[in-house]
C-alpha cells in the first residue's frame, strides 16, 4: 500500500509516518515546515519506502502513481501557532482539505481527516459526544482554526456523499508525546520546558479549566484502526482522564523534581473551560481504549525534552 500523509514532519504526522512504514506501507510525506521540523523526519528519512515532498498543500499537487490512503494532518495545531498564522490555518483547513480530497477521489484512495475537539468550541455539553454540534465563536481568535476544521469536516462529508469517497474523520483531543516542539506554546511543552529550566510555570487564568491528555501511541493506534473501517461519521479519539490545568502543573513539577514556582497569567480569549472526550463510539467501533496512563506518558515525554534541552537542540 502507498500512503500519503500531509503534515508528516509535524508531531503527530511523524509518528504516523513511522507507524505506516512499520506496517509495510510506502509513505509519501508532504510538508512545508510551517510548524514542523526536519529532525522529526530523522528516524525514517532514509528508509527506502519513505519519500518526502516539500509543498504547501493549500496549493494543487499532482502525485504520480497509485495512492491507497490519504491522511490529511497538515495544519498548525497549537493555539500560539494558529494565532501567528491565521490565514495559513484557514487555507490549509479549506483548500488543503479540498486538494487532498481531490487526490483521494482521483486515486480511489481511503481518506482520513485530522479534525479536532475544537469543533466543540467552549462546550456546553460535558463530556463531548460526537452528536454535539458545539459552541464556537467564528470571529474570535480561535475561529481561524475551529471554523477551518468545521469546514474541513463539511467538505469531507460532501466528498463522501457526492463522490462516494471512502472518508473518515477523527476528532482528536489534546495529544502529547515525543517530537512536540518545545516552543510551540501548548501547555505541556511550556510546563515541561519551564520545569526543566527552573523557570516559573505559567498557568493561565486560575487553572480551573480542564483538559484530557492522550499519549501519542494510543492516538496513532486509533487512527490506524479507523482508517480501515467503513465508518464515515466523526469519531472522538482521546484519553478521558480529565485534569485541571493547575493540577497538571503540579503533576509536572512533581514528576520533574523541579523547584519552579507556579505563576498565574491572564486567560486567553475563548479558552474552553472544560474538555473531555466521550469515547463510547471509538470503544464500540474500533475496540479501542487508551493504554498509556498519564504518568507513564509524561515520564517518556519529559525524558525527550530533558534530552533536547541538555543537548541544546
Ligand atoms: P504540528 O504543528 O506539530 O504538525 C502540523 C504539520 O503540518 C507541521 O509539520 C506543519 O509544517 C505542517 N503543515 C501545516 N500547514 C501546512 C501546509 N499548508 N502544507 C504542508 N504542510 C503543512 O501539529 P500536530 O499536533 O502534529 O497536529 C497535526 C494535526 O492533528 C493537525 O491537523 C491538528 O489540527 C490535528 N490535531 C492535533 C491535536 C493535538 O493535540 N496534537 C489535537 C487536535 C487536532
Ligand atoms: N495554558 C496554560 N499555560 C500555558 C499554556 C497553556 O495555563 O503556558 C492553558 C491554556 O490556557 C488552556 C490549556 O492550558 O486552558 C491548554 O492549552 P493548549 O495551548 O495546550 O491547547 P488547547 O487545549 O487550549 O487547545
């Protein structure tokens, strides 16, 4: 099988490239490095079944030869990144999704869209089930990301209904692990970087907002299973273990042995107050369950960041 992965030089995309190579696929990775990095490709860039194409997927792309699977993961994903690149984020969610669906249609390939829990916005239903339509501010600072992904979902369903493309949509909840960028601004790299450098941990607001953190290998397993189903509606993937951001800061301090303090900073606009996936659909459909507990996942990720910081890379 030949699998196209957009955003393959990013955090999740690089783990997907690795997994599909391990499954015996040829992997074609497309990335423009807007938020990804070449070192993320290092573990497999010389693999004989790996091919890299430097390209902005918001623009048309012709790929010679057959393609069996298209996974569209290209998009800035950290709130700091998509605030820095709002137009690129809207374009890759809209045009990038159109371009990749066009490739899947032409090649008669399976298609999987990386969507997000942000489709639920600042949710009024808790935990979030796939049936919930969300509470999104389209003109707020997060609108560029949330609405791009909501458009991407609509476009994906339209290609399924109109052209019969075998599409899949995964709504990813906060995922973490090795190969996140230390400076991507998300809470986990921020807290870990701060704890390991002995700087104060910056908790936004009073830290009572919640998130539910999923380790990357669990997410990749769920994505792999979903791609080979005939199910076309969105599926939540995430770890339902919910924690407040203040507790999360304390947990990272404990695991790192750091003496850093906690400092409170203003809460960004439209920051969701709660987030927890209802994963009943994934459990039933995919027989999937997250396996890596938070403490184990955090220890692995901390070892990665410790190494990055001490080697200065
Ligand atoms: P990331 O920023 O590490 O990776 C995104 C990758 O896409 C980068 O390598 C970037 O250079 C590439 N990219 C962006 N725009 C592009 C374009 N126009 N053309 C080509 N390449 C482009 O982010 P991530 O956390 O790995 O997220 C990957 C995907 O998963 C995104 O679509 C994101 O919305 C989705 N997602 C992630 C999370 C999470 O918790 N990590 C949660 C929900 C959804
Ligand atoms: N956050 C924080 N300190 C930081 C970075 C983030 O308290 O240094 C908070 C942020 O306000 C949000 C949560 O942590 O409530 C998760 O933020 P992240 O940027 O990781 O992604 P989000 O889940 O909001 O998309």
